C-alpha cells in the first residue's frame, strides 16, 4: 500500500526507531521515520503501554487470534508460561484511545507480533509456525474502524 499524503497514522513504535521489541530491538523503517518527521506518526507500543518490560519473554496467542482475545476466547501466554492477556488488552485499549484522540484512520503495524500482527501471527505453540489472524491491538483497531495494515505491505 501507498501511505496517504495527509492524516495522522498509528505506527508501531519499533518501526520508528524505538528499541521496544521483546529483545529490546528496533525494526526501523525509513517511511516511519519520515512520518515522524512530518509530525503525522502516532507511535504506539501496546506491550510496553500495557505494563510489560523491555526486554521481555516472547509471547503468543493461545487458542485463537487477537479477536478471540478481545472476546475472552483466547489468551496471550509468554514462553515462560505467564498469562499476559491483561497486559495485551490494556495496551490495545491505550492504542485505541490514542487513535481516537488523533483522529487516525490508518494504522501501520509490525508484522506477526501478538499485539501488532495483521493477517498473520505465530501459531500459539512456539514452534516457529504461522497462522492466519490478527494480534490483539490490530484486532481492536479494526473494531474501532481503522484500516490496519502490516508494515510489510508498505511500498
Ligand atoms: S508491541 Fe508492537 S510496537 Fe511494541 S515492540 Fe511489539 S511489534 Fe513493536
């Protein structure tokens, strides 16, 4: 997809140079830096906003996808066995609040994350496999009516 010329955009913070992934890395993309420079990026890291530290154990959605977590049909579990569902829900709510406050219609989120993944997430069994579905924040932003896309679709 091509980023529209106007309007504020929700962007996963790790794409804009913030070292907030579970391994304390950034996944910087030039277009995200450009959106920041234009004052149009609204950076969100739902996992940190939901109270999780940097670094932190990897986590996956067990029993469904982000929409199922929102519907209380699935949980987010860390690789150390901790139930972090409430952190993920809290972070998703904060991202939704940020989107409303900014009037954002578009979110560009980091691929395959249990929070930010859009269209594809990890399997839920820590086996390296992928499954169809959205992360928790991606699902919530879709429910809020935003267009949500993976960073890998940006040209
Ligand atoms: S929760 Fe989203 S913004 Fe935060 S590190 Fe993971 S992919 Fe990046």
